[in-house]
């Protein structure tokens, strides 16, 4: 069985402006397909069931979701969020500090009405659906290609296939296992930047502001909106973020003041910066310099030096009508320069892999291996669990061999490696265009 889509011939550039994705139409088509609904709901249902069973049998499920829930319960009870290193509602197996802005505790309130394990199951289910939404939006903004394609490549079927396969990615399954909220935040940003803001919706920018109120790192997408000319959306994002913080100064002034004056700068509450799981420039430099006092400052300096190149690359994609690659440049730059980018923060590999896989049919037989190599290498990195295999914890990362430092930095090496590949391709194209007798190679390079 096959599905026919309008497509540009192989080797020719696709339209730089893909058709606008209508989520309403997609949901409408999904609503009349009970089989698709059942398949899409299967994995979330399993996690909810696991949460209920965990509650019944007192399993230790969802360390981070237990902290989210405890923050909400603490806020509702009027107790301080940041005075101690733990919160009283936390179970004994999840005694961790609450490191998020006070507005995050307010947004986590729905978890407070559920038992700890059930809250984990519900959040995991929502996260899987959020990942499916990211995949669907990613597919929807890609150029439509031609020819006889397998049935699974239709948007609906491809979304289902990717949603199942991507459960094997370490950032994804670790997010689900820990009860993290990374997939939900990514979905908010993707929908905002690639759907709402593109259409000029009055809600454009709001979801970026909400995501930033839960974790500060999504604030990197405010400059993205500014540089891409979406000033109104950027203002809404900042306004939403600031409004939620102002609300917390009214509801919990002590927590708000303490967070913005003390807690925000206490890196020790987050965890060891040099741990292998911290796949940021800051984590790398702290590891290779044996916790030198200047390592963090040097990481920020390198990040500042990389900023012009990141902005140029992002704008190059944006001006070509390639909104998804532009967004991914900003996302991965943010992961590199953030003080902490735990491995589960790298869920942005999901839309990246969808993008790389979607470009495989563009190649000619002579050049196909290049695209397969890029896509395969990225998939291997994020499936390999190399960060778990290497010796880590108890300062073991400070004594790695050279090859271990390289393998232990696999995630953060992906963005610069892809940038180098892009630069090499662009230089090769330019060189091919300057050779009038080499028309075949020029077309293949394009």
C-alpha cells in the first residue's frame, strides 16, 4: 500500500514556504478515526495505569514529579518553598530542593490533588501526548514532497510511528521515568513559535512566557522572536512571564523575594555542575578543568563568542522560510550555553531527528549516504545511553581519559558537528556553482 503526495522532483529545491498547519483540522480528522485514537492513547494509558498500581503498591515512581507536586502542596499550605533543601510533602525517596521559580509551583497545582505516583503517571501520559503534538507540528511545517511514499509516511501514521519509536531515545524515556516536564515545555514552545506566532495569533508568545515561568531556560526563545521580527509575540512572552512573577509577589511574596534575590544564584541546589549528565559547555569545562573556579565564567565567554554565529545561522534559515531549522538552532544554542542542561533536557532531539529523516528522500543515489550518515549518527547518539555507561558520579568524571571526555560530551557535540556539516555543504555548493562544467555535481549538491 502506498500514499501519494505532491512532491518536487528529487534533486530540486522544495518550496521554502510550507503550507500552514491547521491543528484544528488535524484534531478533527483524528476524532473520526477511533483506531488512531486508540493507538495514540495506548502508551499514555499504560503510564497512568502504572501510576495507579504504583500508588496501590507504594512503588517509587517519579522523583522530579514528586518534587513538582510537593512544591504545589507547599504553596497551597502557605509554607516556604526555598528555606530548606527539601519540602515536607516529599516522600523519603525524593528528598530534593525545589529549584524552580515560584510561578512553577502555582502551575503545578493540578498535581497536588493526585497521589504522588498517580501524578507521575498523569504527567508522563501528558508528556507522551505533548511529544506526539511536537512531531505532528514538525511534520506539518516541513515541505511536502512527491512520489509514491509508504503509507506510514502520511502525517497521521508518521506521527504514530515516531511517537512509539522515540520512546527509545534516552532524553525521552529519562524525562518520562523521572517525571520531568521537558516534553510539555517543548510542545508549548513549538506550538507557539511554529503555529500561533506564524499566523499572527493574539496568543502568540503567551506559551513561551508560560514555559519560561516554569523553567527560566525557555527565555532564550524571546530573542528568537525578536530577531525573526515578531516583536508583538516577544512582548507578549515577556509580559506573560512578568505577569506570572508579579502574581506570585502577591500570592507568596516571601517565596518570590527569596527566589529572585538568593535561590536563583544557588547552583548547589540544582546539583553537581560537573556530573556527566550536565551536557552544557559549563558542565564540560568544569569536568575538563577539575572544577577550576574560572570554568563557569569561561563557559559563558565561549557562549558569548558563539552567539553571533548562532544568530546568523538562525536568521539564514528564517529568511529561507525554514522556520523549524531556525527554531532548532535557538533551542540547541540554549542547551549549550545554559549553566545546566541535563541529558533529559535534550528532548529537542525529537524534532531534529524528524527533520533529518524527512530529508533523506531528497538525495540522489550518489549522495544519499551523506544524509543517512548524519541522521544515523544523531539517532545513535541519543539512543546509545553512553552517558549512563561511562563511569560517573562521586567525581569520577574528573578523572576520565581523553576518549571518555569525548564520549561523555556526545550530546553537546551534536550541534557543533551538525553546524560543521552544514558549513561544509554550503562551501561545496558554492564551489560547485563556480565550476560551469560540473552541472551534475552542482545539482546533486543542491
